[in-house]
């Protein structure tokens, strides 16, 4: 009570926990209504009605790690392993630009070789160079009419990224825990955003799901390194991990703020055959009605989004693919409860079935064209539109 309608609110862990408990129990529809209403008001204040697209390119499923929940972990059987060629990745980026998607996220399993690093450096440089050139060519054509505008050269734009005036396609990376120097080299190559979920802010739960040499403290070091180098930092968690508590989730909301994340992506944990976490989950919850359970996890995830929006204000929050896996209109619902980013999958269709992180991952047989069109329609269904043509930096990054 007494709050300005779109004010951010500083909630401590116990207060966040109180809200999550109420959502978990359901039945307090007045609380849910004001939670989501407030989140929508804060979203409108910082993001307007525009939704940012991030084109997701899952360029390789080769992974040296063995995260116990993941369908492309190193020890997962019967997975055809692929890596897209550099040309294929750059082509997707150019297609994205032509289709009004100015931000692409290159995601893969983890591989810490020099060869992989150089592959990524070449791709990031090529995407920046070629999409900036495409953009400049378009501007030159547009300016031809009145002859008044001399287009700046692509070289000048690339050499001075601060003044690049949102030219070309911005490159985000989601390729895991790399050595500090690798992060630096990829930043120099032109990547500006990095997504690395902490997965859970509870170190013990993290340890239960990630066999050594993976460790929670190293993952936190990576988050901080990325921030220090100057990346926009994206992080997030899964909701409903086996053994996770509401108190853990409340801690996650506080963690994002403490680490000054610029982007948050959360999704429900979804089972996948052949993974250790799924066996643990099935043993822990033998009698659970899975459909009802997943719906509850969906509700909790949207409540988490709303709480992050209310506590952090001007960050980017994505309506993740895993939300759509549970409810077909899941992402649209998330956009009405605090999220402002969606990630159309642009991975070439022939690779999609090999990037099966969890059961029921949507859009496996679709093309990028279909995904883009489908999303436009979905946004319209909740009165939103893509903020096409802009990079969509979160205000938290532009005005720290
Ligand atoms: N390897 C990189 C990393 O660890 O950051 C990026 C790729 S990883 C496959 C991307 C995300 O997929 C993870 O951060 C994790 O949260 C999510 N994921 C993996 N398995 C999942 C599952 N069974 N259910 C829901 N999300 C899952």
C-alpha cells in the first residue's frame, strides 16, 4: 500500500519467500493479481510495450561438462554431435538483420580449446563486420534520394564501438565457463553480452547437480569476470530442480541483484530421459502428477520473473523457451508478468533435434522464418510488438 504505481521495491529474502509461498499454495488470487499487475507496470515504465528479440543460434552441442540435468551433457548417450560451420553461423546472423532481429545469442555446450576460441573469434568478427557493412549499405541507399547524407565507413564504425550507433547485429555469447583471457579475447572480437546461468544460488544444491571439476564458486568467479571486462551480464536459474526449496528460489532473486545482473533468464527444470537429475527427481517425487507439477513450476517461474522485475526495475528479463514447453502460450503469459525479451530459435532445422536439452523442447521441426512469424503473432495476441531495429540494451547497462 502507498506505493507509486510503477515503483521498484527493495525486498529482502524473507519477503521474497513470503510471496513465493503464497504463489505456491495458490488460493491468494488478490496477491497474485497485485504481484503481476505491479510487475507489468514496472515493465511498462522501463520497456514500454516493446519486446526485444534475441535470435538464438545453437551452434554446437559438443560438451566437455556433465551437468546432471542436461540432454547434451558429455555422458549423454545417443546424441549426434555437431558443430555448425563458420559460414553457416554468419549466414544466420545476416538473415537475422534482414528480418529485424538485431541481437543474436550464440549458444553451445562447453569446449575450452584454443581451436574453439579462434573459431568463435572469427565468427564474432565476421558477424560484426558483415552486418555493419550491410547496414551501412542500406543507409547509403536510403540516403541516395536526397544526396544529403554521407554514410560513415564500416571500418570507422567497427574501430569505434562506442560510436557504432547500434549498427549491425549485436553478438551475445552463451558458451559457459572459460578462462579470463578467453572472455577478454571474445570481448575484443566484438561480443558485448554474455549469458551464464548460475543455475541455483545454493552452493550445496549446485554441487549435487554438477560433478567436479565444476564448482559454484568458480561459476560465480566467471560471472564477476564477465562483468569486470565490460560485458552485459545475463544470468538465471532453473526452477524446480530436484531438492530445490522455495527458500533457495528466494535466495536466487536476491543473488541477481547482488551480482548486478543486466539480464535474467529463468525456466522450469524439465526432465530428460537418460540424465541423472531426472532419475533423482523421479525417486524424490514418485507420486507426483507431473502435469500439475509442471504447471506449478510455471507459475513459480512467472512469480520469480515478476519479483525480479519489481526488485530490479530496468533489467532485461526473458520469457524462455522452457516456459513454452510447459504451456504453449507460456511465453506470452510471461511477457504479461514482467518479461520483456523473447528468443526466437534461429538454429538451422537440421540441427535442432540434436540440441534437445529436455523433453518436449518446442519448435524442433520449424524454420527460422516460421519462428519469427509465429512470435510476431504471439506478441500481437497480448497487445505487444517487437521493438525491431534496436539493440535493446537494458537501461541498467546504459545508465549504471
Ligand atoms: N554450456 C553453456 C552454459 O552452461 O552456460 C550454455 C548451454 S546450456 C545447454 C544452457 C542452459 O540450458 C543451462 O544454463 C540450463 O539452465 C538449461 N538447461 C539444461 N538442461 C535443462 C533441463 N533439463 N531443463 C531446463 N533447462 C535446462
